[in-house]
C-alpha cells in the first residue's frame, strides 16, 4: 500500500493551482457566455471575472458580465477583466479601463460598448467614431438604467 508521500508529487501541484486567482484565456469559438449562453467569438468585446477562489466566468461582452451581476454575489469577485480595443484577445482590468459607447463600433449584445486600456486611446477613437466615454462605475450605472 502506498503512503501519502507517494502521492505528494501529484497532489501538491493540484493544491497550489486549484485556487489560482488569475485571468484565464478565453477559447474563442468554443467557450460560452455565462449570461446569454452564446459562443464567445468577438475578440474585442469579451470579458470575464475571477472569484476570490479562482473560478472564472466568461462572457461574450462586457454588458453580459454586468448583467450577470444581478445573479451573482459580487463581493466574491476578485478580478474584473475585459478585452480592449487595440489588442484583441488581451484582457485588461475593467475597473481601470475607459469605455466608449459608440454606434460606430457594434458589440455582440447591442450595447455598442467597447473598452480601452487608456483614456487617451479612448478619446482618440471617440474623436474618429463619436460616442460617449465612461469609467467602470459609470458603465455599471448606465447599464443598470
């Protein structure tokens, strides 16, 4: 019979990685949105949050993530992440992003909501495409109305 020390090389990596609170890559074309259940394909508008226990919830658009908050205890969320316009597939901290709502940039669920890593970049695209800029807290309030 094997003792616990025989299983430690297998168990320790599982223990230390099972609660890893970090972003997880979105598998575009196969991961589904936790809110609307659509397959996530848009590499500019996807979003995710990670709980304090390391569980990841993925969304096809930031507006789906925000709408999902009605069904979830947000005090359990550690990271809020969103794709950003200039680097498709890359996730950035949604709470630090600047958002643009512009009819010239469609998003998957029709909110025309796009995230930018910097305010300067958002202002530049706003000058080209029109629309209104929002902070994270302003986006939350706007989508709840």
